[in-house]
C-alpha cells in the first residue's frame, strides 16, 4: 500500500543576523526534516510512527498525502506516485491532520455531508454515513451546531469523522487523540480497529501516546532526526532494545552500594544506584528476582522493597538514542520555514 525509497524533505530556515548589512540580512540554513526514508506498508497493516516532536513524523505524512512534495526520493501510495498522480492518491486516502479542518460557520452534519459529496458519494449515502459517524463519535448533541461553538475535543472528533466519511482504503492519522479525554480516546481506538476489521483499511498513525501505539499497532516504526532507527512489532522492540526494570530498596546507601557491587556481575544486566535504591535492567526480570534476593540475603544485605516493571516503548527509544521520547523538540514555526 505504501512504498518509499530514499524519501527526503529539506526546509530552508531563515534567520535574521543582528547588525548585518542590508544585503546580507538573512542567512539560509537547510534543515533535513526527513532523511532518506525507506518504508514499506502492506495492505491491511496498522502501523504507528513514533518519535519526539520534530522527528519528521508529520512531514512524512504530509508527503505521503501529497500536501508537500519530497525534495528527493520517491513515494508510491496505493499504486500511485505522490508527485505525478496526486489526484489518484487523494481519491483513495483519508487524512486527519493535527489542525481543525471544518469551516467554522458550517454545521457539523452539513460539513460531513459536503465532505462525502466531495468524494463522489450520493447525498443519501453521505447523510447515512454522517449519521453513523455522529453516533459512533458521540457528536449527536452538537452535530447541528456551528462548528465554531464546539469545544476543542468536539472539533477533534468532527475532524476524525470527516477523515472517515468515505471509508478510505488507506487512512492517515496525525496525532488523532490529541485533545480527547480518556473515554473518547478509547472510543476512537475502537472505531479505528473496527474500520480495519470490517473493511481491511490500512492505517498509518503518528502518536505521542505510547500506550496507544503499544495497544493498537502491529508494527511500530521509530523515527528520530528524520530517519528510521527501528521497525518491528512492539513486543519484539521491547524484547530486543529494552530490559525489565528491577528496583531494589535498602535501609542505607552503604547497603545499596554493596548490593550494586555484587549485582554488577549479573550476566547481561545494567546496574545503577541512586541513594538507597539499586536499579537493575535485564531481560527476564521476574525470573531473576528470586535468585537476586537469595544471593543478597546470603551476603547479609537486607532488601527492604522490590519492584519489577516491564519495558515500555519509551525505554526502547531511550536505549536507542540516550534520551526519552517525552523530551519534546521545539518544532519550526510556519513563519520560520520556507519550502
């Protein structure tokens, strides 16, 4: 459904020089938002693009949906080139961006019907599909109000309905859950999974919610600085790139230091200390705990508390890059960026 080769997008950032001569007032710097991206998504897959702000996720989606052209490389979506066959690409995709797409003066229901008509649906089918989505996304109470009067969460759900109106073969979702409360996030996830199960829809989403990617996606593609650094199932990524976290608490810092020294020889483990705690990162954490406790007890080191936590996708990113996914990178503003 999606095949990219060397997909690249550069932006020119214009910065003003202080006290510079008029002729040299602006300097141009190239920012590589996406760098040589090779990507394959098969029909029917649900793939999550994961990475911090500024990693290149949204830029990748904007290229794949024909909103911006690549600087170099190629991308074929549903059999159509995103540069040479933009109209054909747009016919078969749905796209839910980060901003609100509905006209502020329109009623929500009318906006949905108009969107359906734009995709060639009949008036009858557009109205029926709009009613279905309104009920599914809990918009019945506000569907006949101007969209300018809706709350942020209600506008977000209307955007989602607009992207789903024509039941697309391929659906792109850019941070779809932003602004939704936990209940509506769960409802949206259910609707997305139902769309895929009933229609075989291919879904590509970006998200900051690690639990969302972990629960929904069968593949997670981790992007950093515009390049893919990992691509696998959530389970395999966590197994290959992050270990379980065993946290041991002691009565004193000296006991913690003695324990860390003994545990340093544990095969394949990474041991760190902080005050009266020792953290052990290793595969198969629950299986290792009994042996660790017996060994420390035999050495006369009393363990006061023990906790084991399973790895997360944030742990995967931390292991791959040395920093957390939750550490935001400042995005370029519209005023700073020129194509």
